[in-house]
């Protein structure tokens, strides 16, 4: 794959899989590659970027996923990947698309569309997705545990009960941590 200027964020939780990510300009992906376990496509039909993610276990053994997604016109292109090996989950986020994959089974577990994704993080054993108009809390398995509305500009702080967001339009919102 040829290079394509995309800011890439990779975070790995546990384990020792190798992760290799590459991007290329692409309006129509090739569908016959037997090494690709899953091809995720942005449903807007305006995709222009193909991202290849290879998870490497041993020499020569790899799992490959392709994500075909649309770069946002008014934002620099960013790609976020979070690998949670204990749950065999791969969280992929680009543009307005978020996909959660079970990379052992080669299947999509959850798919979300969010307005202008700002990123994802790992906090208190959960995945936090931040976007322009809402923030979500997901389990390591990819199940949505909670969501709250936000509106830029918003402030965020971590509390005992969860993540607190404050904005003029959405007011005070708390994305609550799961109970132990």
C-alpha cells in the first residue's frame, strides 16, 4: 500500500501482538484478498481512504482487517486504533465511523456512527469515545454502557462516579463508570 497522510493513534491493552497500520488513497477496495478477514466500509459511499491493519502473532502469522472510510473535509484525517487483547477486540475509529471487531472470530461486534470523532481512550477498564456531539462508554467487549450529549466547546473532568462533561448547550452530563 502506498503512503497517505493520516495521523494515526495506536494503543494496545495487554498482550504482545504486533500491530502494523498503513493507509492509501482508494475509492474502490479490492475484494478478493484471502488474507483479509474483514472489510469494513463506511456506509456513506464517499470513502476515499483504505486502511490496512495487520495483527501479527508469530513470524508469518497475521490477521488482516481493511477499513474503507471517508476523510472529513474540514478536519485533518485521523485514525484511532485500540487493541484490547484480553477481550480479543479491535476498536477502529476514523472519520465518523467506529467499528468493534472480534479479531479471533473475524466478525464485527458493534458499529457506530458519530459526528466528528475526536478520539478514544482506555479509562478504568473501559473504552471512552469522544465526538463532537456525544461521548460514549463501552465495555472491553464493545458493548455500549452509556452515552451523554455534549456540545463544543465542552470541559471534561474525571470524578469517582464517572466522566463529567460541561457545555453551554448540553449543560452538566455524567458518563457513569460501571458498578463493580
